[in-house]
C-alpha cells in the first residue's frame, strides 16, 4: 500500500489537477489575473486534469443547457483521470492521516486530493479545507 510521503517528481508548469471549487469560480469569473493566466495555459496545453469525481460533482450541479455545453467543452480539453479501487483505499488512509493532524475532508475532496497526490501534480482549488490540508508537509507537491 502507498505511504503518504511527499512525492519527488518533476511537475510541469502546465499540468495540474483542477478541483470543482476552482472550475465553479472560473465559470463565475471569480479568478484573479494569475489564476486566469494559469487556467488559460492549462486549456492551451491540455494540461488540466479532470478527475472522474470532479466531473460527477460538476455534472450533478448543472442548472442550464449553457452550463452543460460549457462542461462538455471542459471535458474535451481536459485530461480524463478515472478513479480506481486503489484510489478509494488510498483515500481511506489519507482520511486517517489527516484526521490525526486535525484536518477533516469530505469524501469527494479526499478522492480529489488522492488523485493529485498519485499523479504528483499541484491541485488548483478555491476551498479552505484543501488549503488546510495542503499546508501539511505530506502534500508539498500539491501546492500550487
């Protein structure tokens, strides 16, 4: 089973796992200039990683045909990352590790962080729970 030690990997500046919270704020226009530049680079280079659980969260939250069209465009330019049984088991370990350190994440957030950790990629988000988790040394590679 995988341990939760910081991964040593070369992180491309144009690849990142993108969380639901970031995509929602992007759609609303609530990104700062640096974030707008970063997401444009991800789109341009196809480096936005779309975990299956993020897709599901976005799909469930659709409110209009326009949002559905936007979501389909997003999926077309993103790198699809399916979840596996191993991700579920790793998320269980992650939950225990975080709980010991006083951080509690929702199940979906645990899966998103697990995918980012497995891939050794930074996590783009607008979520205070992730901010607390990413302050831990175990997750230095996932900080953006």
